[in-house]
C-alpha cells in the first residue's frame, strides 16, 4: 500500500518522548506517543518534515532510497537522474558538478526538473483557460496532496489535476526520450514525500534526498569540486528555476498570465497553510476564495524542504543562490534572442514539443477512511477528563505541553490509544500533590517508627545491662556436664528398653503358639464330643439285641424241656446263650454309664479350651500394643539421643558465643546512641530501614547465643 511506506523513521535510542514532534505536527495523530518512544504512523504521516526540524535529539530520520540507488549505479543498472531546482540552493556553485558526480557513478543522463516546472506552468495555463475554475489549489508539493487526501478530501475537487514538476519531467522522458524508457529513474530531491508521489503515479524509482546525499559525501570524503561541471541533458528552463523558492510558481505563471497575480494567495509553512485549509470551505461558500492558491508545505519553499539541511534557513542566502541561477538562465535566453519580444512565443513553441493535453493529468483519491480515530463523544471526553483530574472548567488549561495544543486534542489521542496520561501537566501536578500527601503521611509513620525504635533500643540496653558473661560461661560449662550425664542415662535406658522389647517379643511368640495349641485342643474336643454323642445310641442298640437274645434263649429252653432228653443238650446251649445275653446287657449298661461320663468330660474340656483361647485372644492384642509402645519408646529415646548429641555440639560453641556477647553489647550500645542522635534530625525512610536492619543483625546474633 502506497501510504504504508515510511517517510520518517525514529531512532529509539535517541527519542526522549519530549513530544516536540507532536507539538509541531500539523496532523498530530500521525504520531503514537503511547510508549516510551514516539513512533510515526506512516499511513497518516504527510511527510511535512516539521518533526525533523523540531527534534533536538536527532531521533527523527529521513527515509529515502540512497543505499538502493548507489547499489543500482555501482551494479551497472541503466539509470537516469533527475535533479530538483533546490540543488542550486543546497549545492551552490557546485550544483552542475553534482551532475558530473552522478554521471561518474554511472547515470546515463541527468535531467533538470526546472524544465518540468516550465511544462507544469503550461499545464496550469491550459487548465485555467479551458476549464475556468473558480478556485484552484496548486499542487507541486506532495505533502499538500497527502494532507488533502487524508484529512480534507472535500477540497480534492479544487486541487489542480496536473502533475508536479518532477513527474512532468519524468513523463516527458518516458514519452519523448525513447532511449531511456526502460531505465530506472533516480531523483535528487529536497522532499521526503516524493517517494509516495512516485508510487502513486507509477513513475520514478529512487528518491535520494539532498540531506542524506551530503551526509554520504562527508562520510565518504566525496569532494564535488573535483568533478567536472556537466550541463543537463534536456532543454534549459527559463525563470521556472524559481520554482524552489516560495512564490516561484506564481512568478513563472505571471509571465504567461499576469492577470492571475492579483487573484492569487501565496502561503508557505505548515503552521499557516493547514489551518488556512480549514477556512477555505467558508470562503468558498461566501464567494471570497482566491482564484489560485500558490501553496507549499515548507516555509522556505523546496529550498528548505525536509530532505535538505536548510529547514531553518538562512532564507535570503538560499533564495539568492536560486536567484543567481535564474538570472543566468534568463540571460542565456536573452542572449539566444528568445526573449524579450517574440521570446515568449519561441519558448511556447519549445514547450509544445513536449507538452500534450492529457499526458500530465493527475487524479486523486479520498483516503480519509484511513484516519482511524474514534469519535470523541461527550461521555468519553468526560471520563478521560476525570481520569486526568480535570474536574472543573478551570482545569482545562489548554497549555499544549502534551503536544496536542488543547485538552480536547489530548483526550482524543487518549481515546485512540496514542498517548499516556503522564503527558498531561495537570495530571502530573495533581499526582505530585497526591504524592506529597503520601510523603507527609509517611513522615508521620516515620516518626512513629523512630519512637518505636527508641523504645526497642532502650529495651535492648536495659536487657543487655543485666548480662554477665562470666555467669553465662559457668552456666555453659555446667550444661556440658549435665548434658554428659543425661546422655549416658538415656543410652542405658535405651539398652534396657531394647532388652525388654526382645524379651517381650519372645514371650509374645510363645503366647501366639499357645493360643494356636489351645484353639487346636478345643477344635479336637468339639470333634470328639460330636462323635461321642453316638455311643448311647450304640449301647442302646446292643442292649436291645441282648434283650432279644435272652428272650430267644428262654424260648429255646422251654422248647428243649418239651422235647425231653433229646432236647437236653440244646437246653444247655440255650441257657448259656441267655447267660451271655444277660452279661451283654450288663456290659452295655456299664458302657452307657461310662460313655455318659466321657461325654461330660469332653464337654468340660471343650469349654475349658474355649475359655483359655478367649483369654489368650485378649492377651495377644495387649502384647502387640505393648510391643508397639516399646518400639515407639525406643525410637523416641534414640531421637532424644540425637538431639542431645546436637545439644552437645552446640554447647561446645557456647563459650565462643558468650565471648562475643561483650562485642554485641558494645555494638548495640553504639547503635542506640546513633539512633538517639537522630532524634532532632529529618530522618529518611532509607536511614530508618538501615538502622532497623542493623538492630535485626544484632538481635540475630543474640538469638543464636540462646
């Protein structure tokens, strides 16, 4: 984008954020002062160069194409050069030797922009006579064009729709010097905004400012006086060489249309020109606007452009150099018989060879949408004023110290994020007043702190007055002896506890085993009782069998008796069987009684086993808790032994520490005297803090002796 190309750069190492650049800037918001460095917003900068002139720190720098142009020349590229009329003011009698240097560097030809100024006058004359405008703004200055496109596009219809002298001569070369059409164009100019013009119209390659070119000459030791004078490769201009002076356009136009002079307003300088632009709509409405506005951004004309070293003059010296050249050019025309008399017609015929009605037309673009400033509503303005401490109309001082000339202008910059509150003098004054109040409050705190320190120091002195180093030393030695005895006793305790722990651990093992055995006995008794429960049934069964056997034997005896002698033997057997049945019955009854006794004994054994197992179940957790307690006690004793060892190590240092107490007492006494000596003086916080730190170090030394 054309307007994004920077025209002026900032050196952060040199910028002190003084805001002089903002104060002189005619558009203000092309600067961003919200940081530590005031940056340039290239898309809003018009390239007027006022900040270059105002900056006393060398923080603002011209941006041009010097390095690229030198590289092109040294690299053998096809380059032709164009030199602005201000070269006569900047290089004086050596301005033709500048042509010699350019050709020595490799430029194929050098053209005089003054002849482009003659073509420009031809364009103005044609437009004034054919279009008959009621009001026309001259436009040889690209800074003026940028301003109108960005900030007052409503005046663009009145801006002369013709090219500047520089573009006139470059288009002339393109159209009438076919051998240079494919060449790159190097322009030696007094203006930082020329590069923007080249990019807009699509003609021109390198913009090399005279300021940086002279810097290069001085740095590299280039002496123009050693180069030959070289005339320009185009036809010479006449009085249009005046163009670089204020009023040069009007002086040249007067040759062709003298009647325009009385209807022309001539204005130079941004502090006058841009405020005048604000008046034009009202003048147009009332019909009081001039026919022609001959205006230049720079107060000294192009001779003092931002791309020169002469932004502040001397005015007469600069204009005199251009005047001498103009006299020579006009004398040359007179000598050639071109002027006066039929000379004007002859010059017109010469210019007609290069002038075409539509070749040098220029159009413009409304770029006001790029000015991205927020609307400053009354609500936003009131909020910002409150933040700045502007609570009454009297607080709106419009002192301009912020660089924006008015409080409302700064509020607009704050709303856009382009500045900081600290750049407002009133804000700083009120902040200083608040700071003074805080300091006053701090002084009250200081006084209270001093009184507290006096109290602490007095307490230290009283406490230290009671300290007896010999008593402390004797106490330390007694502590060492007691410590040895205590450590020995603790070690013996640890041995006894460990023996008890081992014994208890062994007993617990036996108890655990006995518990298991008792539980096993109970289990087996229960099984035996369960099995013994079947004995009475078995005994009952045997008795029943014996009883039946006895009955059978009785029946058999009866039958044997009936048989007689034949059954006598069988009767004996039956008798024996009955006898055996009786004995079996008796034995079964005895077994039954014994079985009942056995079951009772087994039940008793089971019950006793269960009771013992229950008691052992209660003993086991108690023994486990006892073992755990003994283990904790042993660990505690071991930790105590460790602490006692540390105490033993510390008590060895007691003697040395107590010996330093005397020095500590002396130091604290000195500190107390120093503090008390400050009672009638103005004490700063830093002194109080150093005193407190010193007391803290003394207290730390004393605490370590404890």
